[in-house]
C-alpha cells in the first residue's frame, strides 16, 4: 500500500499541537510529511518545532517568516524583523539555521497532480516561474494584477479564486477559521497560533485531520 502525502499548515511555534497532530496521524513508514512553511515565530517554541520537523518531515517549505529571519541573518538589518521574531532568534541554533537555509519553495507530486507551497501562485503565470517574494507572501491579486496582502486590497479576490489548474495546489499563509477549498486548491492555515486549529491535508483522499490549539498564543 503506497504511503500518504500529508501537508501540514502553518505551525508558528506551536510545538505541543504539532506533536498532538503527529500522534493523531499515526505516521507509517511510507508516508511523506510536508510542512507548508511558517514553522516559526509567534508561538511558544520554534526550536522544538524545527526539532520535530527534522525528525518527521520529508520536507519543510519556505514561508515568509523563515524568509524574514534569513534576510535578517544575511544583512544584519533589523528592519527585516518584527517584534515577535526576537524570541525566535534567542531560541534557534546553527542546525535550525541550516534547516531553514535548505527549505525549498515548493513540493511537487506529479503522479498526484499536486503542488504544495506556502503562500500561493500568481494566476496566469506558470507556477514553475516562482519567486520567493511572491510564493511566500501572496494572498490577494490587486487591481493591477500584482500580488498583495489582504489588508492592502481588502476587496480584491484571493489568488485561489482565480486559479484554474492544473496542478491542484495545497497552501497555507492565509489564516481562516476553516479549510478553504476550490476545485483546484486547498488552503489549510486554520490559525493554530491564533487559537484555531492545526490542520493536515492527507492525499490522495483529500482527508482533513485537525487538532485544536491548546490556547491562543498570538493576537495580531
């Protein structure tokens, strides 16, 4: 029996919930676990999350929070950082940095016709032509056709509403109370660090497995 491809949404330092979800998934030998980025920041234990990722994940994708920390490390420019980043910087060590440096932008399974990514893709542009800035940060597509955050263009459509596929895309980054699906996408950031849930999306059956957050760790 072939293994499952298991995508897990934004963990944001919620190590206990990550452990709870791994236990609920009861991983088998041939399973592939792919974390959709934003393993770190905001929650209580980014270091432990990276430890668990190194132990259990086939891949962890680059999220905008990892990208921000890496940009700070390269430039030593604190303008890259936000207030909650400093607690993470105190926790992580050299192996954590090595792990983040090696994070790919996407994970493709051609057989399943699926691509996993942190933020998403700009519709109308082949997904392979990806830049870290776009795929880690995109939420909505603004009036000028450019990617931007929901807060910057609240009336603009989310990129997933415009995505016609193939491939089918599983993504995180845009927190919602429930998993958001279209014919060609599944958004699985259900705001664990905000007191919501941590979600796994299990392929090929497209099954949703969740654990509730133990508490709200962060208020935007």
